[in-house]
C-alpha cells in the first residue's frame, strides 16, 4: 500500500486525504496542533474544518511532520500561502526525487509577487521542483468530501508529472484536466479571491444579482488583463482555474472570501470579520499583492483597487461602490474599437 502525506489539516487537506484514500492509499495528515490530530483520529472526523464527513480508516492524523513524511510516495501541500515558505523548508532531506508533490496553496506573495510554484522553485532542489504540480479549479472541500461531481485542473512545467497526478486523482466524480499554462492557472486561482471578497461586500450592502454579475464579469476582465501582462495565456482565464473558480467562489456559501466580504458590507471591521470567519481569508493578502502589481505595471484594475482601499486604507464599502460606478465612460472591449464606424 502506497503512502500519501498531506501537510495541512484544514478542510481541503482533509478532503483530498479522503479522496486519495479511496484508491487504496494510506493517508497521513499533518496537523500542526496535537489536539487536532487526536480529535481527528478519535472521531474519524475533522470537526473543526470539515464537520459531518466520516473519514475512512486509512486516513490518520499526526502532529509529527517527520513521521508523516517518512516513506511517502505522494505529498499534498494544503497550507495557507503565508505558511508555504516555512512549510517547504521543513522538507529538506525528508523526501526523494521520486515523490510526487501536489500543491493546492493559492495566492500571491506581497512585495515579491511570487506565485506558489515560484516559491517552490526558489526553495526546493531542481529535481524536486520538477515533481511538483499545481491543483486548481472550482472545488470546495465541503463538496469534494461528499463526492459531489467536481472538475479541476492540474498544471506543471513537466508534462509527465502533470499526467501522473491526473491519473492519481481521477475518480468517477472528480474529473481532472491538465493545462501547461502554470502562470495562468495559478493567477486565476489567486486573483478570483479578490473578486469573491468584493461580491461578498456587495451582498452585505444589500445589492442583488445584477451587481454580482457585474463584479464577476468585470473582475474576470481585470484578472485576464493582469494575467496576460504576467505572461499567462489569456484563454486559461476562460477555463476551470479562471472563470470556473471565479463563479464558484463568488456565489457559494462555502466561500470564506465571500463570507468575509459580507461581514465587511454589513459594517464589521476587518479584524472582527476575520475573527468571526476563524480561518484564513486568502483574498486579503492577494489584494495587497495585486494592488501593488497593478500600480507598478500601470494596469487598470478598478475592483482590485477599491477592494484594497477598503481593506488597507479605511475606505467604506459604500464609498468604494460610488468610486466604481462613477468612473469615466469607456469601451467594454478594446479590441476592434478603432475599426468601429
């Protein structure tokens, strides 16, 4: 029986651990807190992050990272973006070049603007980096863990590695595609959290479906604009890690970014809203990085800009709405305008 090590005992790490256990894999989940590991093993359930989902006997939790990594043929990394660098540094000398690494961390690093794969490349030896794939797409852990039909995308620099991960993860209700555009897959998965947070603010303010549709549509335009500037293929943003992830995160009750935004729209402070959510809200950190990027590269990203000002400069959500709606008139699609009679 092969062994899978999962670093991160949150909802997504737990859901993927359960998924991989279905193919006769022995799964060990690393929980930073010993009490969480003990609770998962005692109740066969992650009551803190994935309540109501029974875990098979092949899934065990452990707070000793060395034990979790020992003899693992597959490594799933499911930690917040702020913890990724520190987590990768723990791997030194503990995994082999044969180990398949599946990254699920999404986000952009403020100031450096590094995507997760770039953090891997800067931290791991080259032979380990070539064994790393990125998993993205519209896939709430709460639904994957209940075998609700889901489609995702795998990207990597190495095609054979991407296809190996695709074969490992495919299930009757978990379909996996591959895409060679690593930058596009990662940027779509990161930047959609800003738009989801903004959709939450709109709902908190009492706005309706028209507003959300506008934010999703124009949000996708800004994501694509920045993504292409960063070297991504524009077509990727019409796919699972772009439009797909954007739609699910902007509309679902499972979305932490949206729930956080709802609290802001209802007048909660960032501090109080975060405390109420009780989990990482990746859109905050990503909004900071994306705003810095659009300023540096002089790229127009009005939704991102207003979101940043609400989060970091004390702008009220209602003022942000007025700023967005009061912008100068412009074309929806720039291409072909010069030929318009």
